[in-house]
């Protein structure tokens, strides 16, 4: 009995799964340089609107200095390699210090894993195809300046309609040009978005016009490398300059969905996953496939987030903090000082948009490995209003099951900026016993993923994790995606 017949015997769901599995996966990534999602929504952009309606939309933020400024070199390198600038090494548009040999572009990873697949990249900004994508890519085309996005689009349409590429990357540049020349608040910027929308539409139509389209499973992703100020320009740490987004359609994505957990490096990881290429841990990717969301306890707090109370730098309409912990978690503030800024009195739960607006250019923008809602203890902001005592607050996890006598692994993302006498302590306790420190922070630990082995005592059945932050007028500590596994 064939696979389809077996699936039919197993039921309608299995039949649908078998038919979907038989379709050939293909990927199209379109980069709109310097595009702002909010201005796309303001513009008459029916083709991008249709992709949002048929798929998912997610906005997120870039890092800023000192990790990297909000310019194209670091931005496109992050999208295309699937790692943040502290790994791929690109800090500017000169690409000095790049580590593309260690962290290659996703088309090169496709060629390495499955050389029979056909890859293609075309760009209006030459460094995308001459520098970021490697010679391992089957075809790299830098559009001559006189042709600009018109030539890029024509080449992409021809390949998508008549070729047999498995993964295609297209870069369009004119939105960024309009931003620099006229500003993101201008009518000319909206016109550039409308032109790009029509070009995106031509590419989507080319995909759908393929003779083999019915037997193919296309994942189409649209993203950008940075935002723009209203007056024009980028490179700084403002919310407008740090803005990026992902629109994704196809590949069984839920139509009309909105996600808050997607980040810039996920584009590369999602393309690889869609093509069925396993992502090796040794690659060190920061991206994770959008097809494989990882539920996080803190993210469940998004509906509870409220507007500012004492903060003045945060826009009044931004919902972004709560002191209510998720189910099973708690915050111990028995030794916490009184007064201070309401938002940051003890451990709080917040978002990038809210927290970075509280005080820009103090490395908060480098907290890129946190996703959606994360926990923060911020002594620096707490003392900005009259207070007494010191910052002393402990975030306490649920009691997670472990197996006595075995090794478990505690993982979490963290972003810790240090100034004495502050201290960050990670403590664990088994079956309600006395907490024991397994990690202490007394130096900067900028945006990293921690993995701490735990030697579970014989007979122990549960472990509880505590994050204690003690400080005066010092800096801060964030944690996210906390879990214990492998026991």
C-alpha cells in the first residue's frame, strides 16, 4: 500500500498531512531596505496587506550601539546569517571584522547541507550579494545602479516564474533612499512603499504563475534591516530607527496572526526549517524557526501589561510593564527598599519597547536574546524617584520536577550590566531545602544564553530557581526563557 493509501486508511487528517508532505518546499525572502511597518500600514499597499492577511505579522527591535548601529551592514548580516552582530562581527557598512566563515548566510548553509537545491540572490545594494552571500550560492546578482529596484524586480520575477530555484533572496532599496532624501514622515516615503508593494506583488504573482505551483509549498517572508526617523536617517537608538518586522505567508502559517516572539535572526532559521534542513546546535544560530514557537511563562503576561506610572520617557500609550508574576512564579520583596520608580520596584515584567524607552543608550538595546515579555531588575531606574533602602528582590520559579542522582540543565537568557556593589545571584533549592548559589554575576554579561549543569541530589524530586538582585544606584539584570531540562 502506498503512502497516500496508508494515510487515507488512517483518516482525513493523515491524508492531508501526506499530501502536504508531498509538496516541494520552496522559500522566497524579500528585503525592503529601511521600511517601517507602521508606514506600510499607512500606505496604500494592498499586496503586503494581503500577505499579512494570509499569514503572520511580527514587529521587533534591533540592537543599537555598542552591539552595532542601526545601519544596513549589521542589519542584513543578521537577517541573512541568523545570528546577532556580536557573533557575525559586522559593525558597519565596511564589514570589517565579519565572521561569515563561522556564521555563513542561509543560502550557503542550504548548499552545504543539500547541494542539489538551487539558490539565488539578487540585490539593489551590492554588498548583500558581493559580501554577505558567499560564492557557494548558485547565483548572485548585483543589479546595476541605473536599473536599481526595477532591474532587481525584473530579474527576480523571471527566476521565480521560469526558473526552478528552491531558495530566493531579493533586496529592494528605494524605500531606504526615500527615507534618507525625504524622511519617513513624508509623502515620498509612502510612494516608495507603494512602488515596493507593486514589486512584491509582481514576485508573488510570478510564484503563483509557475506551472508547478500546485505541487509546491512556498514560504514567503518579507522583512527589513532597520527603520528611519521622521526627518530621515538611521543609525541611532530611537524606537523608529530600531524597528524591524517580519511578514510571513505560506508553509501552514495561521492566516491573520500576530506574533510577539519573533526576532530578526529567525528569518534564516525559518527558511532552513521550511526546506527540511536540520539546524545543528554547533552552528550557534540565534534564530529559531517561526514554525516552532517555544512557549514561555513570561510571554503569557502580555495581556496584563499596563501603561507607565512614574516613567516620563515612555510614550503614554505604550503598554509594557506589570509586577504580577506568571502562574507558579513569585517575587520576594521582603528586603526591598521603599519608594522609587513604581515600574521598577523589585523584579518587573516588561518588553523591549517599554524598557528601552525608559532610558536610551545605556546598553538596554543590547538585550536582543530576550523575546516578547521578559523579567528585569533595574536598580538604575528605580532610584530615579525618592526612595529608602536598597534594591533587594528575588524572582522565584515554580518547583520543577527533577530526577535524583542525575544531571539536569538550567537554561535562560540574560543581560546583566554591572557596577559595584551590585550582585546577581542564581540559586537553586531541592524539595524546599536551603537555596544554594550556582551562578554569581559580578561583571558585565551582555545578552547571552546561559546553560548551567545541576547535580541533582539523590532522592530529590523538585528544583526551584531563584534570581536575587541586590544593588543601590547601579545597573540592571534581565532574564528570560528560564527552564530546567534533561533530568
